[in-house]
C-alpha cells in the first residue's frame, strides 16, 4: 500500500514538473541578456561589491518565447559565484524552474562526464583566443542534466549550464562562452 501511494505521489510530481522542463527546452534564438533578465544588471552590481572576482555574463542568451521575463539569482562564496537564470522570481536556482546558470570558481577543476555505460560524454571544443573548452551534452542519468561548457583561465574555471533544444546546445554554449572570454 505504501509503495503504491509513494509511486502515485512521485508520478504527480513528475507530471506537474514536466511543463517547466519542456518550456525550458523549447529555446529557439539568442536575445540580449538585459532585455530578458530585468534584474540582472542590479543583481550583478550588488554582488560585485561583495566579491573579489570579476562578474561576467554573456551579452546574449538562449530565449524561450514562452517564458518572459527571466530572473537572476546569485549565490556566492569568497572564491566563487553562480548566477542562476530562472523562470520564476522565487525559484533561486531550484532544478525544476532553473533555465541555466553561469558559474565562476577560483581554483576550480574542469569536470569530465560519463554516461551510465562509462562512455565519455565530455568533448574538447575550440573557443576564441585559443582557449580550449569542454562541452558535455544534456543527458539523462538518474535525473536530467542540462548541457554544459567549461573552460579554465588563470586557475579560474568558468561553467555555463543551460536547458535548450539538444540540436542547439553546442553552438549556443560556444557562442555564450566566446562572449565571456577576454584576451
């Protein structure tokens, strides 16, 4: 009896969470970040006064025509920060309503990801200014993991994670990374 009740509750949660994931993956074009995220500029300005890392964000991000506006939420430590881009003001990076994120980690490490059969998912990609990036496509493994791209510069690791159509992931993430890379 308890098993059936738990299964029913889990099924309801999955059904109710479905539209948010579907909407986030219906991304089709790149739009200006400040236009899509009205609180981005102020969030970055406020955070910049509290952390000794440059806060960078791509000028353009993938846009979902069904979700507007987006909302920025920033978490930080002494050596890192994450800018979450969410579909709700109160999401604060929660998996179900998170569209994507930008993470900067001083003294971080590049991650290499594998599928359930231990096949390597992460591949090297060329970014501007001869920077080598590492792209991992979205994949399901116990949960759904959005596509990510990472690169390292001066012992600082930069990570972009974003939900979008799988066919657009690599191109969009490389574009976003290139906008963030300075000489």
